[in-house]
């Protein structure tokens, strides 16, 4: 008697090969829903394909079918369309028990619908919410997520933001708020002793004199302020390595922002980005302050002319990356001085420096060769189209000249904006 052969008796690993041959997701899903065993084969073949999901990439109906089969493997979900937030949150709650990162728009009119659903996602450690400045009382819900340590909020009103101080276990916090309503960074964030990254778009610093930085944020490694007002000097934060102040008022000077703490930051601060996109040149006092930051490996600022390079920037012996974008009076001579003295420099951005051109190449290559720059670790020079053409053979493999690629402000929330 002949034995019968049923395709469903084949190992899941073999059945998965069938799905591998299908190019259309619709065909794959139709086959997967033909039998539970085929559904398991679909999930096996998918592997980590759906570990991180952007709901904008497919219709909701397809995602719902995929999540039924693969939801347990999903660790990240993002959605930008506010009209579908409730549906997406329901799907996540029902099918994604291991979800760790969730990025959605929220509104007051449906917050009470999604709040209980969010509480079923007890593995969430990273949450991003966008709002339209309506009060939604999000903190009561967030307090009930035991693993939450990374929060990003965009478009929330002051009432919601001021309650963030209750989230004392946060390790990373990003706040994108309105420019006409800057937040008191100390008032909101001072209870968060575990913070290692803090980004605020519009905020001010006013810290009581008796509070030391080691008491305030002892673990803070990165601080970024989009537009900052400094009514007291920045306290010394012993773990701070990366400081960005994208913009501030003209009378807010870097030397006053650091104040007496500059001598301590001289030994520990590794990256400084100060008003590098605002067409604001640093003045002599600010340059003198920067020159004291001996541990700096990365610097972004604008300089008035070569004098600042010669007398201040070249004191930074540890400098590896330097951006001088739009420093309109810097010339080839200044760049050659920089390359000669800053021997560790490997990335230099002179985009928008209109007086720098391709006459720089040959003397720069000569200096780099004398400094011992090797082809496996060349200097990368970023320029604009006015720099002129450069033949690769002139660079002797110690210099790479490339065009500029822009980046989005607050990249971490780019998919939410």
C-alpha cells in the first residue's frame, strides 16, 4: 500500500523555503493563512525581518496579519499618522508582548483609550510621543511602566512637562517644546539622578549655588540644548563628555556659561558644539575658554578668521574632529596651520568657508605626510561645491575630500516629526 505524503508533514525549516521563493507579501500572507503550520513557517522564514516595524510602510490590514504570526518577535513599533494610533496600540497590546520601543502620536481625545493598552506592554523601555500641546496627563501612565528608562516627548504643554520630574528612573530624556515656552531644566530634571543623556530644545539653566553637579546629574554623559538661556553657570558635571548648545542669546557668552567650571571641564569634556549653525562667530573670550578645554576631541563652532586658529584652536592637542562651517574669513593658510599643529585631527568640515579652495590640497598633503598620517586613517576634508575639483591622485591616500551631507535636528525623533 502506497504511503501518502502531505506537504504539511515537512519540517518547518523546509516549508520556510517556499516562502523564501515568494516575492509578494500578499502571496506570502495568503499562503501563511491557509494552515497554522504554514503560518509558523512564515514566521520562521521572516526571522528578524519584523523586529522593528514602521507602520507607514504597509497598510494596517497587512500589519495586523503579520503581527498575528510574528508579533512575539517585534521589539520596536513606530507610527506617525495620528488617526491610526488607537488601532496600532491595540495591535501592539494584543500581539507584541516583547515590545520594547514604541513611538506614536497621542491626543487628549483618545488618551484614555490607549492608556490601559500601554500598561499591558510591561517590557517597554523606550517610548516616544508626539502631541499638539494638549494636556494628556501622560505621567500617571508612564509611572506604571517598570522598565521605562528612555523617553522622548514632542509638542507637550508645560503641565505635562513639569510632571516629568516624577519619572526618577529615566536614563535618557528628549524634550522638544515650543520656543516661546522654554522649560526650567533644573526644576524638571533635577530629581533624575540616573540620567546619562538629556536633550531639550528650548530651556534655561538656573541652578541654586549650593547644588553641585555631582549631586545634580552624576551620570550625565550627553547634554544638548537647542536654544538655551544660562542664568547661572553650568555646574561641573563629572561624567559629561558631550555638550551641545545649538543656539543662545547674543549676550550669553561661552566663557560665562562655563564660568569657574572651565578648569574642571578642561580635563573631562571631549565634545563641544556651540552655535555652529547660527552664523555666530565666537569672540576672543569664548575662544580663550575653548582653548582651555584640553581634553576636547570634537569641536563645532564658527571662527572669524585665521587668528583664532593660530592663537586658540591649535592649543587643542587632542582634537580629532573639527567643524568650522560658514567661517567665512578662514583661508587656506589657516587650515594649513591647523593641520600642522593638530596632529591627531582626522575630520575637518569647512563647508561654507568661501575663501578655502583646492589650492589647499598639495601643501596639505605634504604636511600630513610629515605628520605621519597613514592611508588606513586619512584626514577627511568636507567641502562645498565652490572648493573646486580634486584629482584623487593628488591626495596620496592621506587626504579624502568629500561633499557635505546634512543631518536632521534631533535625529532620534526624526521619524516622529
